[in-house]
C-alpha cells in the first residue's frame, strides 16, 4: 500500500496529466465541455446536455474518485501499469474520463 506522501505525489502527477489532456481536447472545435482545476480537484463542466464531473484524490483510501453520470468511480493505483486504474474494467484514468465524456455528450 502506498503511504500518503507517495499517493499524493502520484495523484498530483496523474491529475496534472489529465488536466493537460483535457485542456487540449477542450481547445478542439466544439469539444462540448470546459475543464477547471482548483485545489487538486478537477471539474469537467458541460453546457449541453448540462452536467458536471468531479475528479478528486481521496488520500485516506489512496484512490482517485470520479463522480460522473450519477455514479462514483473509484480508481486504485496499479503498480504494474504505473497508473490509476478502475478495477472493474481495467481502464486507466485518462481513458475512463474520455469514455465518460463521450457517453455524457451522446446523451
């Protein structure tokens, strides 16, 4: 199990990479969303259809949590993949967020 400092460093790196990825996607014509970062939390905001995803590190349980599509997704650090992964599907953080955005925009 990761100690808290290791988790915080890994989560910060993962969320920074995700933020940069989403900013690039946001700049695409008609991306359909806006991303905001504040205090280690990422918010993905949608106008049509209206909605909001919240992506946040949860240090006590060493997970990154995503609240999206009326569901909570809890990603664990996977040492073999060097990534935060959703255990149920094996999806990495960035791939999962991309899929959730696509599902939301498809409405």
